[in-house]
């Protein structure tokens, strides 16, 4: 045994138990380090593979969703719900996106009504023709309402929740039926497949359009003032005003008593609120598409007859048609173009 070996043996004999434990621990850790780096590499590779699989999966879902919406035009519940969460566009109007969900909401509700009320078989050619027509109308309506939203934003026009609730309550009483909210929502769901949120969205868009039309149509305002002046000076002769203004106004006479709950833009209820022989000031139609003047001719407890003058809003439609002609409307789905000259792209 040499001197070096003797010293190592002597050192080992004099080591404490603590030193021996530490030495043993270091030995174990040293062996473990041999496996550390290969394990880290495997873990890193696993993370990369997981990310790749996730990205490919998301891309596949996006591709499938795109195909279902834009190519196959799936209008089912799943794709509709997805369009509510992901605000994908179905078209653009003067640079503003038309929400796919707004288009589907309108198209689905009209087609639901068709299914409920029609004797058509979904496989029949006539049904397909009507279906395509409704889808075309729904897309055009969604584009018009989006244009109204754009103008409303530019003009600083807002629609409050109280206005929506007021319109909702008025619609519950259309036709004279005093329906509860629960029964009204049941009718909406059964006949049109609409929820309260969806109907309130429709009301919001409709009220916004009405406000925009009223704001921008200075010509209708001018004609209404002219009607007021003539009625005031001629003793309320509605027919004479029509003869003087021609196509600027529309004249209507009920020709006899009608139900006081008649759905006619609010004219029957307005006439019913007045005594026979009296005329109203101008008021906005319940559809929000123009001004009415009404004169009560006769009435009973439940019926009324009247004459009326109507000043229609036209400026919004003119601007929309001009924009369409200028190619400022782009559509991302292709629909059968039956009664509309809109361009598809």
C-alpha cells in the first residue's frame, strides 16, 4: 500500500457521519444528472408537438367553419350560435361589416314562419324558390340596417334600453291582444324561432333605422310642414291637399268603419283617440318609415273610419341605392338573385 492510499484510508476513518451522508448524496445526484438533459429534450419536444397539434386543430376548425358558413351556407343552430360569439361578416356596406348573425337571425325567423304557415314540402322546387327569395331579402335587409348603424354612429344617434322596452311592450299589444310577456315570447319562439334577446336586437336595429331616416330626410320634413300649412288654411280638406301636392303624399280613406285595433301604422288608434271631424298633428308611423296625418270621420266604441295623408321617407333608400350602384356593397356569400339587383362577390 503506498502513501497516497494510506492517507485516503486515514481520511475515511476520520470522516463524520454527516460528511459521509453528504458524500453519498452528491454521488446519487451525480448519477441522476446523466438522465436530466435527455428528459428535458423529450419534454421540450412534447411541448412543441402539442402546440403544432393545437394550431392544426384550430386551423381545421376555422376552415370547416368557413366552409359551413360561406360555401354551404349552413343556417343551423350550431353555426348560428358560433356567429353570435365570433362576429364574422357576411358582407360589408361602405366599409362597415354586416354581421353574419344579423343576416341569419332575419333569414332563420322568416324561414321558420314559412315552415309553420306553408304547405310547401322542403324538397319541392317552389319551396326552394321562396327560400332563396327570403334569404335574398334577409341579406338586403341586414345590409340596410348596417348602413343605418353606420349613419347613426356618424350622426351620434343612440337607442336606449327604455326605447327598446317601450317598443317591445307596444308590440305585445298589436292587434288588441293584451298578451303577457311570457305568452308573447312563446308566440315569437313558436312562429318565428326568436328569443327575447334576438327580438330586442331586431327592435334596436329597426329603431336606429327609423331615427336615422327621420334625421336625414329633410325633404320629408319640408313636405310635412307644407301639409300642415295647407290643412290649416283649407279647414282640414285632406283630399284637396293630395290634389295640390300630387305624388309628394299618399291619400287613404277607409271608406267605412274598421276595427280600432287595425294594424295600419298607428292610424286607427290615433283616429280612435279623437272625436269625429277632428284631425291630428303629424306623427311618426309605427313602422318608422314616414309621417302620418289623420282625420277621424266616424267612430263607435270598437270601430273607426278615417282619412289620412302619408309623407314617406325616401332619402335613406336613395342613398343606399346610390351606394349599391357605386359598388360600395360587397357580399361574401352567393345568393340566387331573384328580385334584387345587389352585387355578389
